[in-house]
C-alpha cells in the first residue's frame, strides 16, 4: 500500500494529526523513515511533516540550551553553543547523513543507532512534546516508554550545560573508521565537587533496545575521586544488570567483554 | 494516487515536476526529470552513489522525500562540466584512474565538490572524512583520494561548476 504524505504549516497541527493515527509517522530528516518506505514497510501508511521553522532552532535558556527536534547533526557540529555535543554529532553517519539526521529522530532510532540519544541521557536532558505546555519529560522516562510516545511529536530537547568541558565525555566504538555503526557508545557526565564525583551519569548506546543508564557504574563512581582505584571498580561492574544484544556487528558476549575496557579508557582519559 | 507539483532549481535551471506521495528524490530526478547521473545503489543510505547537493550540502537522494526540495537549489553530476570543459574534479578523476566501473563516481564527485566548495585546501584526512559515506568496491579509494587532492591543487575546482 502506498504511503500518504500530509504537510502542515505548524507543529501543533502536525502533532494533532499524529496523535489521531496509530499508523502515521512524523518525518524528521527521513534517514530511517524513507529507508522503511523504500523497503516497502507496511507498519505505517501516513507520513506527517511540518514546515515550522521553530522546529530547527537552537537557543540558550537558563543554564542550558533548548535544541529543536529538527536540528540536524551538522547543525549541532556547526553550533558555537553546543561545542560539548559536537563530537557526538560528528560520530553519527557520514557527512550526508549528518546533513539530514535530526536529534528528534535519533531519540526514536532503534539500536544500534541512537548515539546522540545516549549522550542526551547522560547529560540529563528533558524531552518537550509539542502541544503540551507543562514541564518536559525526563529523557530516562521518555526512553523507557518510547513505544508509548510513538504518537507524540517531540518539539525540542532541553539540555543542561556541563559545568566544565572535561565534565562530559563521549566515545563511540565502531569497527569501520571514520564512519561505522556503534558496537557501543558511552557517554559520561562526571561533575566534581572538591575533587569528588557528585551526580555522575553514565549511559550506553547499542547495549539494549534503547540507550540506557548504567547504574552499577554510577554507584561505583559516586562520592569518589576519579582515580585509578575508582576507575577499576567502575570497570569491574561495566555490564552488571545489562544483557547486551547480538547483532550483525557484534555478539552479546563480545559487547560484554569489551565494555569495561572502553569504559576504563574513557574514564581515565585526560582532558581532551 | 495524488500527484503534487514541486518546483526547484536543478544545476541552475528552474524545474517543475509532479511527484507521487512517498516518492524519493532519486527516483524523481531519474524518472521524473531524466537526470540519470545520480545512481541507485542500495536505497538504504549506505552506499552514497545517490548523493546530490541541496543548497550546496551533500544529501542522500534515496532517503530524501522528493516534495521536501520545493524551492531549493539542487546540484548533480550533470551540472559539473561546462559544455565540453570538464570540472577540475572530473578531469582529476580521469587523469588519476579514480573510476573503474564508475558506479560510485557521481556520489564521490558530489561529496568532493561539497568539500572543495567549503574548504579549497583540504588535508588528506579531511578528504577521507568527506567521502566516508561513499562506498567504492573497485579502486581501494587511494586513486579517488589522490584525485580530489589533485583537483584541489589545480586550484580551479572552485572556478566553475
Ligand atoms: C547510513 C546510515 C548511517 C547511520 N549512522 C548512524 C550513527 O552512526 N549513529 C546513529 O545514532 N544513527 C545512525 N543512523 C540512523 C539515523 O540516521 C539517525 O538515528 C538519525 O538521527 C535519525 O533521525 P532522522 O531525522 O533521520 O529520523 P527519521 O527517519 O525522520 O525518523 C525516525 C523515526 O523517528 C520519528 N520521529 C522523527 N522525528 C520525530 C519528532 N520530532 N517527533 C516524533 N517522532 C519523530 C519518526 O516518525 C520515525 O519513526 C544512520 C542511518 C543511516 C541510513
Ligand atoms: S542509493 Fe542512496 S545511499 Fe545507496
Ligand atoms: S569505481 Fe566501481 S565502485 Fe567505485
């Protein structure tokens, strides 16, 4: 069955249309949705798009930034405000993909995709839905209930600015360089107070159906100084409570074996 | 099925064409306009041979919904040469045997043009980065990378095309 395309001028109109149909999908950059159309995917019959320019704006607010869901990876790389997210955006696909792929679409991308969403998870972002005036949804909750949000339109994401440049670190592990799909990605927010970690958040991409927090590692880090002993203890529990997937890129066993090694490298990295 | 009119610029000339719902830009360019320079390789975003420039930036035409190019400036490999005069990139590809079967070439040329338009003097690493979304199964990439660096050196990659 061919797909139907509906175009709206405003995001709230598009959000209403999306909410009223289980078989409609919103068009971000289209890198996943058009791939599904080309493959004859029958799970949706309508594509909804909006021309709203607000949707791709980046603005400062409070002690962070509001990034429109339509902002592309290339726009993040080019932004002077979002320098801390540039290495994450640069790790997604090749140059053409980065000109198309949006941060909104990345929130919905199935594993092994979702490198940007993993970074947003570590940063403690909130997800703002179109047409809901209240507070945003913590990204942890959004990703946990992602299926349920399939009919909501993400308008933007609010991201707190990390306290200093070295407080946020990201690594994407892939076999093909410079452009390869993640075996795993690791994002770490490591705020320190008086030489001790306080409120550390660690997230993995490609280690579960959605990006996940790594609570065992966070517990090992909390209140400690980021020294060799702490890093060893954190690496030892790198996959505690996690059942990584087997896919065409790597087996569950392999992911489990290498997770601690990559986590250790990231945590012991000098200020980059 | 509903047909929608779309207007845009292709290699400097105005075009108007009807598209079908869900039609991708690659199909629209090839079947609707008759520009056969962008190729179909995978339809999945992985090979890069369908790369075209939209407002000067590389995009994968197989993953672009055709109707979203309304009012935009498109460039394909058909727009590179001026008359009989090859673009510096095309000349360098020919001189350097950077095309064997040639299937990846239109995508490589577009990715390279986007790079040189922004950065006329790229490093080797920057060239590798720029074509990282384009797969070539024949050349082993070295002749392509060298050709792009040669075109940059010749200095007229920017002057036409
Ligand atoms: C060759 C290739 C390489 C890739 N490499 C990577 C990679 O390295 N890392 C990575 O993370 N991903 C990668 N991807 C996957 C994908 O490109 C990215 O995840 C991208 O960010 C998805 O965004 P999009 O705007 O293209 O999504 P779309 O295809 O437009 O949408 C994807 C899904 O999200 C929904 N959606 C999009 N925007 C919204 C919104 N605002 N509100 C509600 N729903 C929405 C859509 O309905 C759809 O279901 C790759 C894809 C390809 C084809
Ligand atoms: S045909 Fe578009 S990337 Fe292969
Ligand atoms: S020349 Fe044959 S694929 Fe590149």
